[in-house]
């Protein structure tokens, strides 16, 4: 089980509301378009991705899901060290 950060940029208000309601059922909103989904099995994330893909417009919307290792980093293609973040 892992923690996940879910971020989105949805262009259509109706889709935005549907996606927001879906995420609010399982994840905690930490900012307007950012949710924290703690201690989730991979199967649950796979299910969520499937549901989100049915709601979004692939050409207009953007949803990103990042696996978080609280002790070390957010896992992107290369991790960011949260112990020594670079802040501008």
C-alpha cells in the first residue's frame, strides 16, 4: 500500500464537478485541484484510473497521479528529495 497525490486540470466545468465528486469519495482535498489518497492498494488506484479515464477528455484534460514515499520522495521519472527540497 502506498500514498498518492492526485492533481488535475480539467477544462470543462461539468467534467470538473464529476471528477471532484469522485475523488472526494476516497481522497482528501488538500488544495483546489490536489488530493491526497493515503494507504491505497495498487488495485484501487487502477480502478480509480479506469473511472477517471471514462470521465475526462484526453485532448483537453490533464490528471496526474504520483506515488509518494513519505520518507524519501515523490516518485516521478526521477524523484524529488523532500528532505532537501529546492524552493524558488
